[in-house]
């Protein structure tokens, strides 16, 4: 749910809305935008319903279960559904629009979902069949809705689904100041008015806050007070850094995944932070239910691109292949025709997993993740250094030599550099001062990688915990860098997301990359190099782990008087699946 490009997305939606009005006007739409749904709990939700006046027979309903209250946008989405032969419905979560309750994002969506679907399915305009779709928060709300599966719900199509507790409000257990901004965006007003949108998009204001917090050395938990508006939900979230029952109750349990027998179509992007959540749900469903009817589409898309009508041609400086450009909402409605009306399965879905190979301009297909890239190549972090760059080699180092870095928690002079966005394709390598850079020899021929970066980083530190950054690039023959992976993870949670396992100061520790990084597929060019960057996360807007073992959000710079000494051991390696 990134801030950048919000204004662009808003303009696109308004433009599409104007274009759609001409088409929709002839359909004689019946729009009802203030329907109150009263739940057995006494709470109230609001529904927006769009129907075709010319059709009197019940039809399948397509439901968007949302926290974002933009009536023009939702009427437009629902009108698209009508044009495809459905009733379009948006239901807004507790505390939004006409609901009298206080907004509490994520907390009650699973609890309310069954009644929402039950209400939709029993309306005179619905034939008892309901499908759900939508991106970001609306991706999460679909997974919340299948905790207690209603028989009327026939399919879900989560796009860029937020993985609650997995990639938001923290990513790999590291909290971000963005979550505070987003909380105000969705809870300060009953609707998305101009004031809330402007405050949310005010990057200058939020960067100033993050820099002020960063240089102050105060605890991450103090950020809402520094912003001037203490926030109850923000503080509550910070108390749950692990994936504990607080988060687990919001999405399906293992048993509920095992019982999930409806078709699912997941769409995610290589450059989308919420790919992490989408893949988490996908893996949970497939691990718990044998032969789950779950299709996956992955390609070179970012968060905002996955919410447009057609995938954009350029993503942060990288021009995607022509094969990767398709109309995502056409695919979505084609899927609904297939499931709800007995239509033809979309041609893109040649197997359960469908992913675009960047640089090769083609889609590859596989029945499951295990069938992708059956070969594996390991690269070891060598201590040999040349021109400031260390060696990344398929052979282990001949000598048992460590790479040592001493990192000061007190040095906060790097505020501005860390607030500049890095492009996916750029002439510069975006590595922080706390990083170590490793590089392979040039490839003698093309190599195709597909899957998630895995491996094990062996370190010795003088603290009980550390937050690690990992980046992987293809350094093209012309010297530009193409980002393949940009991630961060907390060492104490890499073995078990639900339980913190602190490191022993002065003792070797293994930081697992497996299942903690993004999926990507790329045909690496002849003459290119792989560049791996490993570092320590200390930057504005991100929670700083001082390594005491205490709750990280409560640590302050007083806990970081002693510098962090990190030794990268030559046993460290990364692993890639190749085809």
C-alpha cells in the first residue's frame, strides 16, 4: 500500500470513470449507495449496489469488501461488473461511511464477512452466487471472508493481497512509519475526502517526521506522539511483532485452509511489497489442502500497477516485456464468467502457476512451486575484495576469513539519502553505508532464474538481534542495475515467524533467507553479473533494532551506545533456482 503514485492512480480512476459514464449510461443503471446492513452483533455496515434496470431476473453478484470509501470509484467498479452481466456490490467495513462504529482496520472483517455474503446472496437481485475481487486491503478481506466459508461464495480473486502480520503493518517483523500514515488515512474520516487524501499523500510532511524521529533517537513507539496524534491502534500493533494469535485470528487457520474448496485466482507482482502476503496465503492454502483449486499469476508489476485496468509498460524505470502487459480486470471478469457462468477458462491460466520471465518476453507455467527451477545454483560470499566489491562465487572461500563491519547506531547523518526512492532499473547501485557488496563474474551465456532467493547468512555479532537487508541485482553489460530483490528481515524470526529466537553474542548464528524473500523470474543476459548486497537496516521511518533483545519498538538510542560489530562468515551463501 505505498504512498507514491497515489495522485497518479486517482487521476487514472477519474479518467476511466469519465470514459465509463458514456458506456454505462445506456445500461440504465440503478445505483443505490446508502444501504445499511445490520449485523446480529448490532454493528452496521454500508453497501453500494449497482444493477441493470433492464434485467429483472436474479444474477450473480460480484462483491468488493473495502475500507476505502470513494463513492465514485466504487460505483465505477460496480458499473463494470454490470456491463459484464453481474450485479456490482461494495460493502464497506465497520466504521466507514454510514457505520456509526469506530474504524478498526482488519480487526473485525473476518467476524462480519459471513453475514455480509449472506445478505448479498439473499437479495432479490442475486441468484445465490457470489464472487469477490479487489486489491491490497480488498485482497486481505477476501482471505478474511473464507475463514468461515459461506456456501454462496463461489470464488475469490485477491490481487496484491495484504498479508496481515506478514507484510503489514510490519514486513518480516520490522515496523514501518508508513503504517501510522495509513492508519490516519483510513480512520480519520468516514470517507476518503480531500483532506485525508492530501495528508496521506504529503510525502514532504511524512519524510520530515521520519527524519525528525530518526535523529531524535527516540523509540519507534514514540512516533505517533511526535506526529502530534497518539494512535491507539498503532500502539496495539506494535505489541505484536510475531505472527501470534492476535494476527492469526484475522485469516484462515490450518483447518480452515484445508476446508477451502472453492476456486481461487491470485495475482501478484515481482515489485510489489504485498507479493509477500499473496504468496503467504497461496502457500498456506496449498500446504493445507491437497490439490487446492488455486491459480497464481506473477509478473513484473508493482502495487499500483496491479490496481490499474492494464498493466503499465514501465515500472520505476524498467520497461516490462510486451508479453507481460495485459488487462487485469478483463482477466478478472473472464475468470468470473468461467466459474460463475460456466464459461471458458482464461487462456493465460495454462497451469496452476503462471509467471512471466523478465527479459525473455514469455510466460512459463508449472503445476506447483516445487516444479519451478528444479536446478539450484549456490553462490558463496567470498572475503576477496577488489575495487571495494567482494567476490560472489560458486566455490567456497579457500580461507576462513571474516568480513567485519563496525556500525554506529549514533550516526544519523544519512537522512536525506535514505528518503530518495530507488528505481528498479537505474545507473546507480542503491546500497547503504552499512552494506557489503558481492559480485559474480560476467555470465558467459544467458541463464534463467525463477523462484525466491534462498540461502543462509552466517554471522557473528556482539548483540542479541539484528535487522538485515538483502538486495539482489543484475548488473547489465552497460553498467546499469536491475533490481531483482530488495528485502529486509529480523534475524530472530527467520527460523520461526511465531516465536522470537535471540542470537548469542559472540557466537555464530545462521540467518535463513528461505521463505523470507520475494519470488522473481528473469532471463539474465550474457555479459551480466549478479550483485548481492547484505547490510544492516538503520534508516528513517523504519524500526531500529538495537539488539538488546527487548521489544524493539521500545528500544531507544540509549540501547545503542555500543556499536554493532557484525562479522560475515565465508560459510554464507545465497541460492537461486535456475532453468
